[in-house]
C-alpha cells in the first residue's frame, strides 16, 4: 500500500536528487531512461499514475536499467490531465518539488557514488 494520494510518478533512483530539488520537469530528463525505456521525453509533460494498480504496472515494465522510486503527487487538478493516446495520462506542465514526496524506493541513489 502506497498512501492516500491518488496520483503517483515512477522514476529511476538516478533522478531522485533532481526531483527532490526541482520537482518533476521533463526538460531535466537525462540522468536515466524513462520508465518505458525512452531516452527523451515522450510528451511535454509529466506522466502520472492514477492509483496503486496503475503504479504497479509501471513498476513491472521498468525499463530504466535499474531501481526506481515512486513519488506521491499532490495538488494536481485531474481535469488538466491529458491522455497520450494509449490510456496513460500526463500533466502538460512541470510539478514543483513542494507537490511531490518520495513514498517508495527500490534502491539507493547512485548519484555521488
């Protein structure tokens, strides 16, 4: 069980320090591949998962090449979410660090090692 939030974001642990400092920002992608394996942003926005089941799906398809974190995302108007055409949704905006909180980690960050 994750927590009471209904929106989550799954990302490589390599992105942890950047997310904690800058929030979720597709223009900062680069430390690791996206969860689906992409090396560049697939959209100008931030993909979010709606609930624990969808989050679990993204944890299973992890194509980042390493462990991942799950971030709770708060304060997002779900009416602003867009469908990418495959049933997954994203916010066409950045999400400030104050609106995200690390709720699960599959491993230590590799940064600074």
